[in-house]
C-alpha cells in the first residue's frame, strides 16, 4: 500500500517535507518526525529515551523548530493566522519503528494540510530554523540560533506541483487568493485567444465558481470561528447552518444542551485527532492526580490500550467488560488498590458491547477514580453518557465529519465530576490548541449536517441488521440493539436516539466469511463513520499479530465489520442480500 489512514501511514506530503528538512539539517542515516509544538516534541524525545536508552541528545536526537520569517506581514496567510510552527525531531533511521509508534498511538503528528503550507514556505526559504536545546524547551522564550539553509532549496515540478499559495485543499473548500485573481487577470486569454470560460467538463475554474457561488468555500481567516462552531456543535448549542462571520452569536457560550448543570463550551477542547484527545486526557489526569495505574474496560480500539500500557505506570485490562469484571475490580478496590481512571468505549469496537456505566460510576465515586468514556461510536445524539463520565472523548474524524477528508478529536469535561476542578486547572496550564486552522474549517463545514446524517445512518444500520439476522448463513450479528448488553445501552439512549451506524457480522466458516466479504459491493477500508458504507475484516487488520489474544475476548479473526453510510436503504438491503446469495451459491456449487 502506498498510503492509508493518516495515523498508520504518514502522508507522502509529510514524508517529503521531513526528507527536505533532513537534507539540510541531518544526515543520510537519519529521518525526521514532524510535530506541531515544542511540548509535543519534548514528549516524543522522552518516549524515544524510554524505548531506546542509548540515544543521546545532540548526537542521536536533535530537535529543530521551524517558524515563519514573515510572521505578521501577510494578512491573508495561514502562517500569519496564529503562532504556527513545526517541530522536527531528527533521529537515526534504524529507530523509525519507535517514531512510528509515537505517531500512531498518540495522534500528535502534524496534518498534511499543515505540512503543505509549511513545506512550501520552507522550500521558498521563508522559514527560520532553530536547533532547540532539550533542557530549554520548557522556557517561555528560548533563544534562537538561525540554522536556515544557505539558500532556498530549488523549486522543481516534482517538489512543487502548484504555484506558491497558502491554503491549498480540495476545490470545494478552496477560496481563490488575491494571487490567484491577479494571475488570472494577467494571463488574460488562452493561447488561441478565447476567454477562459467554464466548460461542461467540470474544469477547475467551473468548480471554483460553483463552490464559491454556493458557499462551500470558507475563508482561512475564519479558523477561530470554525473552531468555536465545532465546540458549540459538540456542546449541543449549534444545530443551524450559521454564517461564521456572525461572530457575536458564534462566541456566545450560554445555553448548552448536554444536560449537565454548569456546562459550557469552555469545557470542550479540540485536538488534531481522536487518539490525541485520549492521549492528552490520560496525560492530564496523571498530571492532575498523580501517576497511577489505569483501567481499560471492555475490548477496546487497539491504540487506547497501548496508550494506557506504554505511558504511565501501566493498565489493568478487562477485555470482556462484563459484570464479573466489575466484581473483580470492586474486590481489588476493597483490597486497597488505587487507580487513576477507567477508560471505556460506549459501545465498544468491533463487538458493540456497552459497559454498565451506572455500576461503574458508583464504584468510581466510592473508590476515587475517574471515568473516561469514548462516545465515538454511540455519539452524543444517540446516547447521553455525560452523567456517568468525568471526561468524554471522541474522534471527530468519524461520523461527526463523515466526509473522510479531515481528522479531529475532542475532550469534554463534566463540571459536576469529582475531579473537575483539578482537571480544569491542569487544562488551563497545559492545554495547547494544535488543531490546524484549515482542518478546523473542513471539519466545521462537514459537520453542519451531522444531525440529519445520524438519523439516516441509524435507520440504514437497522435495515442491514434485519437482512443479516434473517439469514441462516450468519452466525452472529454484533449491534447494540441485539447485544446482551442492550439494557446498558438503552439506559443511556436519548429519547430520539438510535443504535448507531456500526455493526459486525460473523459466519459459520472462514470460507463463508471470505466469500461474503469479497462479494459485498461496498467500499473496503478500516475507518468508520464515513458517509458511504465501508466494510473491512477489522480483527485481521487491527490485531493481525495477536489473533489468539483477540479471540479469547470474542473478537473472531473472520469477523466483518460494517460502517453504515447514507445510501438508499433499499439499495443497501439489496447489496447485502446479493453478498449472502454469493455465499449460498458457492455452498450449493461445492455441495
């Protein structure tokens, strides 16, 4: 594979930028990992040291900070829209697996959009490059040593396939810059003298015209408003498709609707990815309460467990997430064991089990540990888990966005939680807004129809489940509505909520599973929450090196996971019936 999900495959644009930096500041035997802040670079350095003790600062590990030379001089530039930087940590190439582990588990890497803007500026010689002493990185204003290239790197078609321009992205989100306009005016007519009018083939000019005419493009300077709109949408106060120029209304933090007294958008924090929100919530809890073991309750998404295991004192893992597991946890607490927090998904992925949040909350209050609930799959329109959680985390990359073109994450604090004041103080001291403005603009645009999409996805998922449940070829359908833990889900289901858009299915044999998956005429891939239906052999992809371990918790290797999209329900039913027919036909032929 040449590319894939951004935390598992470092985007080629980011890789190319890292190689450009190493050519100037490193050696042929080195690579670079690109991060959005000094603090994250320092955490990456500490992770390197914990995993590869022989690495030495300055000799094997170096950090360079890249900032704009022209900061404050370009009113329309993304480089002038905040206090932007790139932190490049250069390391021996043989240690790439360690760098990749940090990138994947923490979700703290830069986005391709940020890389695109900074790489262009770097190649044009418009960035200052500072080698950063590790021990000075906590100081507010570190001294700067200029180590910029002696001359700008040569621009070629291979390295720069577009004219210098800030804010490049898919055309439907793109607003023409002043530079675009001047270039268009100076270019005048085409070589044959005709004017450059849009044609019926959907050319670039036509796309730009349509997108600007119908409001799908957003000014990059509206990044702050976009972030506020996202936070309000998560808080439950913004359901209308408002104009981001309406700043007075946009920044009104009153009237939040998550059903918790004292809650406001000031309790909603944005991150560059869902895993970043989980990683930073764990880190914040350790900083607030001290380093203690955490609990991972239920079969989780793999990186959540890895974060709890690799950062901090360790993790107590309850893979079944059962009542018996709660009994065991209670016994441990009675015997004096102390825990930082319990992390769980509601419902879980890919088995769609729901934990008993009511009983867990009683236990947490009695024995003094926090509860962190990942509501990505259930989502806050379907389930109301806030009363049971100290912190709610979510991957906005998934169904909140739906468009599969941007990443994001959120953490939401419960102001009625027992640890709220301690967590809030830590957040006020430690939180960094590293969500790139362009990414926020895409996310805000994508999420405007979140409410209507969820209603349709809920119905489509139930339609598919009804087809699968009716077939004797199917061994098990995993969906909150049909789960033995349905009562726990229903206890948190909102009055208008459904059971979500994720389901899994198993068959009586491996061959049946393979035939079904191959015949299933949907997009194939490992993500979820997309506007189109997406299927994958999830356990094989996520747990290939630990299939026996996963199986002991009920996650079969041949499981097919389906993320349901917005297609017509009748079409989806027909698609799944055809895949089941393929299994039946193959069986008959073989028999």
